[in-house]
C-alpha cells in the first residue's frame, strides 16, 4: 500500500511539473513574439518617418528632371543652305535656326541669315549681308503649316563696304514638313513679303521659296 501511494504521489508531481514547464514555455514564447512585434512596429515607424522626410525632396527632384527633359525635348534646330551660280554672280546663303515647340501645333524660333555674293563685271566685287528674324509656325493639320516671320537684313551697298542699309521684311506664307528619320525632317516654305520696302531686292508679290532641314534634340 505504501509503495502504491508513493508511486501515485511521484507520478502526480511529475505531471504537475511538466504542466508548469509547458506554461512557462508558452509565456516565454508569447513574450518573444510580443517583443518581435514591437521591434517590427518601431522599424516600420522609422521607415515611414524616413520616407516622409525624403519624399518632398525626391518628388521635387523627380519633377525637376521631368520638366528639364520636357523642355529639352521641345527644342529643335536646323536651317537651310542656298547656292546660286550665274555667269555674272555667285551667291551663297546660310541660315541656321533654333526653335521651340510650345504645343503640338505651334512652333516659335529665331533665325540668323548670312549671304555672301560675288559679282563678276570688270573686276570681282564682294558683298556680305547679314540679318535675323523671329518666326511662328502654326500647324492646322499635320505636315502643313502657316508661317509668319518679321525679319531684317543689313545689306552692303558698295563693294568697299562704305555704305550699308537695313531693310525690314514681313514674311507671310505657308509650307510643308515631312519626317525623313527619327527627330529629323525636311521643310519647304513659300513666302511673300507684305511690307514691301522701297529698297527691297524683291519685287512686289514675288514669292520666295526655300527648303530646309530640322533636327530635334
């Protein structure tokens, strides 16, 4: 009887001790889980705070880069080159330009014009003329545009360059534009001077036809 009682007491003690150990382990695991959750929560807060502090600056920089790229993409350059050869004279014309696309249908820009002419009479006489202009092109339909261009030219009137004259022009007309490669196109313009300065080298109503090229940046 004593042996059975001692055995029961011992067995009961072992079961109680095992239950206590299991409960202690559960409490420890729960504490570890709670601590891990707190650490994760703190890390998330720090990350949110860092993103909140950096976002305005990053957004500002990103927006600035986009605006810069958009501005550059709307700039284009190009120009035209002309050569006229006759038994009495040779004329060379060079017209570089730079433009900007305001919207898809409106372009503005500026142009520089240089013209070198040699006359062959009793002796060779050289003349150098230069000028500039600002232009606006409006595309009512693709590849076709209206053109408006106030301009001036500083003409050399004597071979010794002792006399020059500035003559204004107002060119109005239209033209066509055709893409020939990526960011490259060819234009043809038909213009008339509606100002008609008395000393203009062009006759009243005389059309001026020019062909040029353009390149996007």
